[in-house]
C-alpha cells in the first residue's frame, strides 16, 4: 500500500480512483466493509482503491478538550487499512485551515482534479467540508457534471442484536466498560494497545514473584480497571499474559498503571515496544489484605489464562 502523508505529495491524478473518506478510528467491521466495497468498485473499472483519513483526529483540533481517546493510534490504523487490500492511503494533516475548505472546493479541487476520483463510497451519514455543508445529496448533485459515481454503503449491524449499527462510539463504550468479548465482535479482532515498556517500581518480580512489563498509554482508550487475559507480541513472537489495569489498591499508591505479566518469559524488554491484545476479562481489581493474598490470586489468574490455550 502506498501511504501519502500529505496531499502535496500527489503530483498527478490516480488512475480511475475510487475512494472512501473518514476517521476510521478502530478500523472496525463497518469500516472494513467500506474498504472492501471500494476495492470491488475499483476492480470493476481497473482503477485505484483509495482511502483518505486525517491526523490528528478532527475532534482534537476543533473540540480540543472535548474529544474521546482513540481506539487505534495512527500506526495501527495504517497497518489495519493496509491489511484490507487498499492500494493507496492518504493521511491528511488536519488543521483549522483545512477545516475551512468549502465542500465544493474539496470535491472539485482535491478529489476530482488532484486525486482523479471516479467514484466515492460513503456511509449513510457522511458529511464533510466547512461546517459540514457537504453530504450525500451534495455529492449526488455535482456527480454528473464532475464525472464521478456516488455509492452509498449500508450500515453494518451488530450480528448479536441485529438492531444496532457498528460504530466507533459503541466500541469505545464497550472497551471502557471492560466488555472485551463484545468489542471484539465489532472490531473483527481483539482490542489492542501498544507502547514502549517503561521501568516499573520493581514490585512485580521482587515482592510478588511475577515480573511485569509496564506500559504508559499515550492517547489510547484504556479498558475498564480489572484483570485480563491477553496475548503479547514482542519482536514478532507471541506470548500469553495477564494484564492488570488500574490503581494497584493493595499498595495504596493511587497511580494508574497498565502492567502485563508475560507467561514463560524472562527477557528484559524495558524501552522496547510490545503489542497487547485483550482476550477476556477475568475479574475486577481488588484490594487484598496483604501481598501474599495478592500473589495467590495472581497465580489463579495465570491458571485461567493457561486454560484458554491461546497459542
């Protein structure tokens, strides 16, 4: 996949470009359906399957303090979009100046003339341009004169309820509630955080007998406080783990932490990047009477993780 991180890098129109545009936070099964529709439409006209997204998320520029944490950071989002088979990803640096571009200029100047758009695939609630003045009706109005087709894709519904549409907002709420299994159904994969392992407080190994990898979250969505079965990827290798998210109430230090005990692992990975996939929630975070009681419970949590036979 060709990834362009500035529209200024587009030097000539793409061949029969078919494009979808959005934030795609989570790259969930609804987004994946859009990408597959783009690929099918592009194949039908021997064209280029394209997606356009934005960084930072527009809400972080326009709302500043009123924005949700991200389900997927940019690097993971890029990897997930590439895995769908999209040919070209354009990541537009989102600024207040970009937000002031009119819908007509966006469509005619950027999409049609610069990118070479022959078709656009959008969801039913798609809007764009200054003050969201552009929508599906707007796209259809100018389509004949500007020479492109508008394909409106249906919403993907929750396979369990058959009533609710799949959305980033729903996934965010499920993850925040610790409902990892339900979120996985809508994502089409396990919820993942990734980050650099930081030096911890030397309690996991020395006091408890279970060394942990500590991750400082940057901008990601954190699952609800509790203990989870996870898989951990490090240098392309996959391991089973148990993660604790919360404030370590047994130690009363009131510091939010993400601590992962990786099973059958003895490497020093401080300052290295790991990926943590959340498989299931085992229990709430509990304040134990002493360190021995906590250590005994961790042993039980590890047994639960081993029984799941994830590898």
